[in-house]
C-alpha cells in the first residue's frame, strides 16, 4: 500500500498567463510540481484526488485567476450504465485484444501516434513530436504506469493508452488510435474498456482528466453517465444542465 505523502514538503510553481486552448478569449495559468521518482505513486494518488493531472514528470492543476471552468472528472464505475450507442461501440470492438505493457515507448506505438496526430491534431502542440519526445512522454515520471495496447485479430496495433493505476482507479493519461477506423469510435472504446477493466480489478473510478465547462472539445466526457466533477467542496455529480452552459468568470477580489 502506498504511504501518504505530505504535500507541504513540496515546492509548487505557477506558470505565466497564456491563451486558453479550450475557451476563446481567456487566459490560463497552472500550478505545478515535479514528480520525485521515489514518491511517484503516493504523490500521484494524493494530488490526483486534489485535482491535479500528470504529464511526464510534472503534476499540474489549473490556477486561472478569473475562471474555474476546468474540473477534474471521474466515472464511478459501479453506477455507470452504457447508453445504446456505447453498447454498440463495445460490440463493434469486442474482437480487439487488450494488452497491458510496461511504460516503454516502441517504434510501432510512435508510428501510430504520428498518424493519429497528423489526422486529428496537425496544428496542436504535439504536432511534429519525434520519437525521443514520445519516449519522454511515456517513460518520464511513470509510476504504476502501463501502456495498454489494443490489437486486432491480425496483430495490428489499433489503439493505445497510457494509464496510471491509482489506489482507487485508473487515470487515463493519453490515448491515440488509428484514425482510419473512424466508425469504430476507438477513443470512446478505450474509456468504456477501462470502465470494464476497473470493475474487473475492484477499483471504483476511472479518471478522465479535466472536463471544461462550455468547451465542445471536452464535452465528450459528459457522455459518460454518471460523471463526477471536483469542486472546492468535494466531488459532485455532473448535471445535464451543466454541460454546455457558459462558465461565469470568477469575481475579482479586492
């Protein structure tokens, strides 16, 4: 069992304001700390429950001065019930083989990621990522981390997801897939399969990162019912009325 981690021992840093990638006309800031290799699992557990997210050896959380639209989101797996369309996605991909691997980058995974970025995120921050960058993303800061591959009957790599195992669930760090298989909804299938995987392992949650109120780019996470989001008062169920309502700016203090 991972021992508790005292976050008061950690140095935290604040980024400079930069344009928000989710809500036009807004600025984002993040508070972050580095993952110590010896304390990785405990630190990841503690800070994920406090609304942080891991990226390589960094754990970060939004710290925007006048916006609180980004909310950590998780699926309570025992209460989850797939919709009709989600059941179709599960059936459509039931022949795929799930293969958890060590968090070690491979050329085959990198080739799939490159095609995915070209097809989906050609103008994004990750465009042009080389193999060294990919290996850093997969291996740096890894603690109880797996690269879960999905292969078809011929052995071809169809999808993959980098996953951290927490004490109470799976945290999906980054997923990518064959964009030529658009009909198979592989991104949704990865989430649905990890709900099933969490149930198999007796883990109560699947963590999805941030749901951003008012962002259509992040609205897909609200398609998993029920969904819990983290507020200053604790976790609460996301209501349908929350989904695409424009977030109100925070009131300025002083």
